[in-house]
């Protein structure tokens, strides 16, 4: 409750009652009581509970109080709470009615600057206003004895600040719950607010009337509490600009409510996309603004509230924020991107007369026209660059990838859909999107190069990684898209023909937003100039552009194609190995030890667990991705064919019969980097086998340790007592001798020990015929015996009869194996 400022000295009785209800009443009853309180009490009394109520819903800024935990609240697990929470926080629900009640009385609430994103916080602490108009005329210094700066926000801004920042502050709570982010109450609320305040059809719905004839006033500008320097061009509100040109405000209801749409979007973008490093932050600053800030810092003194300004070094160090977006965060940003595409694509066709447009277009239509280039493009580009460079090299990158691809394809969210053809062929990208591609060139080219660098460091044998390469290649292979990207690069590389001082003026601006509301000369409308403005505005004047269709990126694509060929051969070898393993296992081997169990020499990857179907899918993804890359970059088919043959030849020569690449040293073989790569990707492996006595090998996880030890003692006693008799039986040349030699000898181990003095094997006793009972300690054997005894009890067969049946079955099995073995001598396994 202390967030509300100095006007709340003591907690009211109503606030104390509501706090007690949070402990004693269930969630549904609390929401019902809050609804009644909001409807019946005046704004003067509700003013005192509003900060506490917002914090109790969205959690505290420091993350200690979880609140309603909207990120984990789902209809499938908690249907009642889910429905009640969505109804309470709906744009037409009780909470928003409370916001409008307080908005009508022009209350203000303090939001600590210390909880803003790092770059914004450091700028404000240096008395340098951020470029976004959201912060203008809102910064207030603390009263005597207070700590830190605050933003004086109106109720709508205060509510949306808490709602947006809860995605960042409460991110750790959702990690412990196995929930789908796209089905959470938070995700649904974001979608609902976007559809309400950024509608694709119609206008923004006005707030419900609170009093007869009453209206919610738009926020009025206030005089700043302290002189500030702006590090960017001031953006006047679209509403103020429209009011200056429109004589009657009653002509369009959206003219009174456009401030909610603009404020909502600014808050979402500032809270979700304004986290980046010092290097990225400095790129957003134009040289003349840096000089202005420097002059201001030199002239600033300690006269402001008796404390000196923060040093430049400390402030710049504060910009280096440790920011690790979560998958939920990225999914919400993707939802925002998709809705903004639909919102901007719902723009009505421009009238033929430009003068008519300036007087008749509604503020909402103007907002649609500039929403992406002015508010989103720059920060989203930096956010994506941060994710491409810092996200782990695993399958979770799929969320970032899909968000990026959603931004690159605004035609997917256009109201007019392309005609469905009978053939399943990708539709050609219309020429009308050429302007968007040119003004977002770096989104396509530089981030594509960043994805190539990631793909070259991932294991493409994994089906999830293979699918990501396939997705990117499929999107960029859409007909006419590569040609439009190439045309954009050619426009950027054209020599500049514009007047030098005009060129300097535009290129020095950190964003492209000022060009939409200024009357520039006709020459600046040239497509080449717009592309240059976009590139230099995002990356700075000293940026060295690398062409997507240039030599360097093309070499990366060839490396990726070679890696795809190697991954296909690796997947094929794993598939063949799995097939051989399955074919070598018979019905009776399920109850006995097999070489793969005893040695454990094969180390596969996730394909072994997923199965043959996913191996086929992986091969299909890689094959289609290679085909798409050939289409995009016009790769030579003969060169790729030779590359695949080389991979197959290398696989045939080096795959199974050779060791990984090593070098010999005094300490033995040492793996080279190539050898480590071969082992990690399954191209080669060491044949590690147990070379000792099978009776003395380590106890396996599928064995009962107590039974292994007891059976070893029993078999040792039997072998010691009947050693002479077993020697006599195994020396016979008839069927009984062959049967005994098959089951009582280990000729492979005997030969290895007797013929090779270098092999030192720990043995249990002599190397003659002996009985091994260890297979009875296997859990699979125990399960089999239990099944036999259960069936026997079902048919009223006693234990003696059941044991007799087992012995007869084993004797028949031994007889068959003896007669049909490949050699009439003891078997080597």
C-alpha cells in the first residue's frame, strides 16, 4: 500500500478487511466481494485499495509476492479459478471499471523507476529522458527522506505497467510447473487486451459510463518536475496531433480513446523488448544526441535535490543488464507481433487525395499506419539479436525462431487470403510487400546469417534441430521472396544521390519514426534512401553490411549443406544399427544376456528412443531443407551431388571399421577435435567390450544384486563338486557331448586368455566346463518365472509340475539350439 504515495498515511479499514479476506476466504468468494466493493463504493475510498489490489493480482515488483500467478493458471487444471480470473480482469470486467473510476478523478500512483528495464532506469537516473513519450512529464523526485525516483502514473498506466512487467518478475514461478504457456490465463489476457485496444475491425470500444453524461478524460500533459534532456526526438501523441486537425471530437469515438491504444502498446514494448546490452543501447543513440547528452552531463551539478548526478561510468555500467528471456516471454512477444501485423494490415485503403486523408483519417487509422515502424521494429530487432546470440543451442530455440518467422511474413496475417490451389505449392509473395521487406532488410539478411551460425553448431541428426533448419529454409524459399530481398540489398548498395545535408539529417536519427510525421523533400521518398535509413538507423553509420547473397554468407550455406549431408548419413547409419540390433534379438534372447547388454558399447542419440518413424522424418526435413537452400541461393546441383557422394564414401570407409581420429602419445591414444566430433555425432566409436569373466562382471541395473551373489556362490559350489563329471561329458563326441559343450564352456574367453599373454583377466576358477546360474538373477527372468507359476496356478498345476514344465521347455530349447547351431562345436556366446 505504500506504493500509492504520501497521501496514504494509514491503511484504511477497507484495506485491512480485504487483506484479512485474502487469508480466510476462497478465491472465488474474494473476487465476488471485490466486485461488490468496486460497484458500490466511490472512487475516493477505492483509491486507497487500488495499489494493493494490483499488487495482489500481478505480484510484487521484486517477485516475492506471486499474486494470482496468471502464468500458471490454466482452465484444464483449475477451471473455476481460471474462469473467474478472466472475467474479473476482462476489459469490461470489474477491475477495468475500477481503473476507469479512478481515471475520472485523475488520481496518480507512484511506480519506482528502479524496477524499469536497465537502460531506461539508468537514463532516468542520469536525468536523461528516454525517447518514448510514455515517460515524459511523469518523473518525480522523492519527497524528503524518500529513496529513488518514481513515475507518477494514471490508473490505466499503473495497471498496465504491473500487468506487463509481471511477465518478467514472475518468470521463475512458472518454471516449476509443467503447463503450456499458450493456454495460461496471462496469455489469454494479453490476447484479449490486444483485440480490445488494438482492434482490427471497428474502433476502440469506449469505457462504460460511470455517471450520467460523464466521460473519461484523456490524460493531460503536466509540467515536468525537473529539467530533463531527451536522448531522442520527441514524439507527440497521435491523439494530440489529430485533435489539432479535427474540429469535432464527437465525429469519431476513437479520437477520445486512442491514448489507451498507444499507451498499451508502448508499455508492452517497453517492458518486454527494452532489455539489451550496452553495445546495443549505444547503437540506438545518434551522434548528435550523444553530444547533447555529454554537454548536459558536463553542465549538470549537485544542485538537484542536494545530490550529485550519477557518474557516466556507473550509468553506462548499469545498462549492461543480465537479461535471459524465457520461452513464455518469447511466446507472448510472438502473440504481440502477430496481432500487430493483423492490426496494421487492417488499414483502410488510402484516399486518392492526400489533403483529404489528412483531414478525414481517424487517429486509429494513423496509428495502424505507423505502429510497426515507429514502436516495434527497432526494439524487436535488438531483442531478436540478443536471443540469437545468447539462447542455448537446444530445441527450445524453436520459440524464438517462430517469433522471428512470424515477423518476416506479414502477408500471413493480411485480411485477404491467397487463393487455394489444387497443388500443394507455396504461394508467391506479392510485390506489394516489397516496401516492407526493404524497410526491414536487416530482419531478413543479418538475422538469417545469425541463424546459419547457430545451425552450424547444432546436431542436425536431432529431429528437432533438423526441423528448425527446414522451417527457415521453407520460409525463405517462398517464390519471389529471395528476389525481393536481393533487390533490397541492391538498393542499399546503390550510390547515394540525395543532398548531403539531407542525408546526414536523416541518417543521424536513431529511429525512422520522425520521417512519418515530417514533410521531407520528395527525393527522400526514394526506395534506396529508405533502405539506407533503415540500415544505418539500426546499426549506425560505421556499419559494414554483409550481403545475404554475397560470398561470405554463401560459403556458410555451403558448409550447412555439407553438414546436412553428413547428418543424413549419420541418421542412416543409426537407423541401420537399430535395425541390425532388432533383427539379432530372438524371442529367447529377451530372457538371456545379449552382447549389447553386457558390453554397453553403443551410445546413440535421441533417435534411438524416438524410433524409425522419426528417423524418416529427420531425413525428410534435411532433404527438403537442402532442396530449399538450393532454390534460394541457386546452388550447383552437381556440386551438391558430389558432396553427398563424398560423405557416403567417407561413411563407408570410416564409419564402422575404423576408430575415431586419434594421435598416439606416451599415455596412449588421444582424441583430436575431429575425433570428438565423430564420437558426438555417432560417425565413429570405440568398440568397448567387457573382456573379463562374465561371472565377475559388475552387477547390472536389471539384475537383483542379492541373487547375483547367492547364485554365484551356488554355481561355485556346483562347479567345484561336479568338475570331473562335466569334463567327461564335454569330451564325448555324441549328442550329449555337443549339448554339454554348447552350454558348459566359454571357448572365446579361454582362447583369449590362453593365447594372449597381454590380456589379464580376473577369473573365478579353472577354465574347464562350468555351470552359470547368473541369468536367474535378471528381473526379466524372474518376471517370466512368475508368469509361468501364475499360469500354472490358474490351471491347478502344482509347483513341482510347473518346475518340470520349465525344465522340459529349457531342454527342448537346448536341443534345438544344439542341432541347428552353425558349427558343431561350443558356441562362442
